[in-house]
């Protein structure tokens, strides 16, 4: 076993930065309280958050005590990091509902107890709204604000990028760094928390927190950022502005089947990186999988292992097995109910299929293509199928005869994307 959790994380190639070079040795000799923050701007975490959650989980496995901070207050402000435009502000009621949903999700990955319980590695959750909503503005500006220099705040990458754009940045978002830094100070004082972790886009906020602690207490604190886990094209996992292209941890927003398929579709260039970041597979097995990518790429063994392990972690072993069975059924000639019961589904009424509703309309409705024009192009490429039948004319009316005796029709896009239409009689 590695000397410290940080050393182990480095062997997984997931660490971006650390505030102190001696932090590896310090963590090998000391148990610390460590926190990561999650702003409830939505009612579910996504796979971009999952990398940080797994880092927190690994700290707990090494005997450190995690705090999961749900940002009920900071979500009302909005973090400008990694965003090109300002968030739409939400009500306290919306954020509170989101926070409760995220707290439930976090409890699947980390062993939580109530604050104050003696076990050194038992995690607990806090909400920064509890200590932020009654802050006195004048006192906050005098005691906290004086430790921040405007030139340093403007030099922060997320702020610089926004200032270069026409819409700029509001004072509301500009103050986010102060509030996150104050969170670290509060947890340092109340729980002896000396370490914050987050994605690499949080580096400026984390360093600001360690500086604030040193400035107000004279004591040291630490920070670690993990690499943002990106796809091979460089795009990062995260919430898109419209939410439609995200991969969520909530089964009602991204089904276990879709979740499984997401990981199964990983490129060969990404799969080993994802196995290191999202699973605990050992180095020897990782080496074997790297060999399989070269010796038997058509079997996609590492991809199936990745999909099964991450789906099991998020949705449970049974859901992962069902998703795998559905995937095998969908793309084989012997598909039974598993193919239809677990695939993403859209309901359509018989009255909608009225002679003007075309095959391309069906693929647009299912979300497999964005427009009829794309449906025509993909049909010309041979990528669209109704069941096992290739779509030759996407402009043809969709017939009720295309549905099976249970009112189901399987739409396929290429070799990996599927959707079921269920026709109901009204």
C-alpha cells in the first residue's frame, strides 16, 4: 500500500496540484479532517462531481475524516469557475430541495455519522447556509474582506476569462471566492479541518482559503486539486447549460442503462484513465487491460469492466447487471424484455402516429438526432435502424405496424445508442 493517500492518488494520475511539497509525508503520518464542497445548483450530482466524491471516499479509506459540504449558501451566489456566463439565480426553496437530494446521493459513497461522533474516519455533512445566512455584512467585510487583495482576485483565471467577455462578471459572483474561503476558515475553527480538496478549477478558491486561515489564525492549512477528468477531445465532464447532454447520478435523469452505455462508449484513449480515476482496480490488472486494448480491441474488455464497476458503484450491482443484460439483448438478434425494460424510453400515443409523423420525427422525439436534417444525413450513412431494419427513407410515415404486439419499437443509432418508443392507445 502507498505511504499516503496522496501518494496513492498520484499513482492513479489524478492529482493536479498541492499547496505544500511535504504534504505526502504529512498525510502518511497524520490523520486529518478533509472537506470537499458541492453546490446544489441542481437536484443531482453528475459524473464530473463523481471524481471528487471518489477522492473523498479514498481519503476515508486511508483513515482520514471527510466532511462533505453542501453549499446551500454559495449556490445562491454561483461559482464563476469554469463558466462563460453567469448562472440564473435560484430561490432558497429550490436550493434547499436540491441540497436534500444531493445529501442523499453523497450518502451512497461515503460512510456518514452525525457531527461529533468519535470515530476518526467517519464522515459527516454540513450546509454552509447554516453559518452564512446570518453573517453581519460590516463585520464580514472588516474581518474577512481585508485579507483579500483586488489584484489577486482579478488575476484568478475564471475571473480574467469572464472580464474578457462582453457580459463580464457581476459583483455577486466576484465575491464567491470570499465565501468559499470563509467556509474553510469555519470548518478549520469548528472541526479542525486542515485540508480542502476539489477539481483543478477550484485551485484559486482553495489557495485563497488557506491564505485566509493563515492570515486570521496564524496557522497552516492545505489544499489538493484533482485533475478534471476529460474526454479524449479535451471536453470536461460537467453540467451543460441546458442539462440535456449531462450524465447524472440520479437514475431518473440518466437511467442505469444510459449510464452503463456512457462508460461502455469510452474511447480506447480514455478507458484506462477512467479506470484509474473511478475504480480501485490494481496496477497489475490495469496493465493487463492495457495489453487487451492492443491484443483484442474488438472484445472491449476494459470498457465492459469500467461500465460495470462504475454503474455498480452508483446504482448498485443489480442495476449494473440489468444494464449489461439489456445492452447485450439490444445489440443481439435475440432480444427479450430486458432490451425494452431497461433502455431509455419515450411514450407516444397512437393518435400522434397519424400519417404525418415520420420516421425522422421518431428519432428526433427519442433524442437520438437533433433534427430531421440530421436524421436524413445519418440515414444516408446507414446509421439509423428501426429494430434490425435499416432506415432507407427517413421521410416515410411511421406505421403502427412497426411496433410489436406490446406497443414497443426499438430505435437504434449506430452500434451503441438506442431508444424505445412505447405506443399507448388513447
